[in-house]
């Protein structure tokens, strides 16, 4: 409903302050010199609100302003660096535009530009010839990468809707996301696993980190940033409070990893509670850099096309082939939904057949 207040200034000038309040919308206020103009504005504003044509605050704020407010809020995210970079990209696109000008159609066009854009990665490996290597084509962004940019924009606009109330609706909700591939599933065979562990064993830090990664399915960052207070030898568990999705998680501390950690605990540093503290030469990192010995171990073990994160896939794949349910696997890996563990479903076919044979035998058919 609209309310109009008449105001008389000291010099005798008259003005009319109008306030329109409607459930589901932020109050709109305006001032006019004439009562007729005030009534017309109130009628039109209320009608636009009811018809979904009213933008109100979105006409008064730019994307720059929204991005500034959102990044203050997002500073606590683990992925803040990436999120800030993605928001800076959208600043270049929308910048000084007011929020009402950011439509689903404009976002859709920018999505297509992102998909066509080139990355710094080449489509073919270097051959050692500078002239030929300079002519190599660069790859295009994947659907997954573009979706990360879209997610950043959507989170920013959603903050404008829910928290700041500068927008009535998030236009990203009406923009279709690019399709993504099913994801990489590369895991170690039994022979590869034995060779890799043997190659890692001479390097104590690397061997412990690899053993922990394989037996817990944890991400590399979760393993390398572990601190002693997170270890509970009595319960044989590792506690993770600061995970990728923000949920606390408990990891099992079993097998050789348990024994190795017990030995390391006897000689741990009194000044640094990191399990893998950085070397004295490290300037920025807060943990040990194992990249060089890791690459050397892969080469020595003749294990190709394998990344550290694939040890997480290895743990998940072995569990799937052992018959663990998707729900249990999702909890083990720390996924909130079953979508991320669906990639391993084909590995459970043998277990499904064995289960069916058990059922057939029980039924006598």
C-alpha cells in the first residue's frame, strides 16, 4: 500500500513524500512537488510490483557496487582467490552497468563467448622445435570451467537478491549451464600400486603422504596441511574441519600410515605442529613441497598419465569394487550428493553380479 505525507519547508515550499510498501518487496520512497505526480508514481510503482515489472533498487546500484559487497562476504571462502578472479572477469563484462541491465540473455551470450575463448593450454605437447611449437593451437575452455565462472556470477547476484535486496530475482537461474564431461577416473592397477609405493619408499615424507592419500581418499591439500592436533591415535582417526565444501569430516588412520605417523610423532617439531612442515628455504608455502620427488617416483615406477588427485580416485575405485554402497562412498569422500560418486558406478558391475548369484542361490532358482 502507498502512503503520502505532505511536508512544508521553512520557506513555505510544499512537497509530498511517497512510500510504497508491498509484501515481498523492499519499500520504495520518492518525493514530489505536486500531489498529482506523487499519486501517479505510487499507482504505477505498486502496479509494476504486482506485475513483476518493478526493478527498484536494481536501477540504483551497479555491478561494481554489488561485486564489492559480495567479495567482502566471500572473503571467508577457501576458494576466495579463484572466486575473486572470476568476479573480476564479470566486472569487465558488466562493470558500471546497473543491475537491472544484467539480463539472462546477456549472461547467455557471455557464456557462449567463454566457451569459445582460448586458454593458456596447448592442444598438443611440445616437440622441442621452437618454430613449430609456437604454431600450436591453444585449447578452448571446458564446460566445467565455464560453469565455475557462471557459479561465481550466480553467487554474487544471489547475494544481491537475498542479503542486500538490490535485485528481485537472480537472472542466472534462467540461463542454461554448459554440459560437463563425466569426469576423469584414473586409478592404479595392483601392479602399478606396488611399483609406485616401492619408488616412493626411499623418500620418507613422500611415502607417508602417499600412504595417507591412498588409505583415506583425502585431497592433496587436506593431507599436506595436516596438523598433529587433528590426529587421534586412540581412536585411529584424522579430523578435518576445514574441507572443500565446508563440512567437517573424519578420516580413518589405518595400516602402515598409522604406524608411520606414530613413529613420526616421537620426533616431531616443537615449533611447528604441521605433520609436513615446509623446509627452511620455503618462503610462501606453509607445508612441504613434494612435487619433485613425486614426479621422480612416477617416472621410476613407469606410471604414466597419473596425478596426485588420482590417488583419491584409486581409493574410491577400490572401495566401489569391494562392494561399498554409493551412500557410504559419498560420506567417505566428503561429497554432499551422489552425483560425484556416480562416475565409479560401472566398477561395481562385478559385485552386482555376485550379489545376484547369491540371491538366486538363496531362492533356489
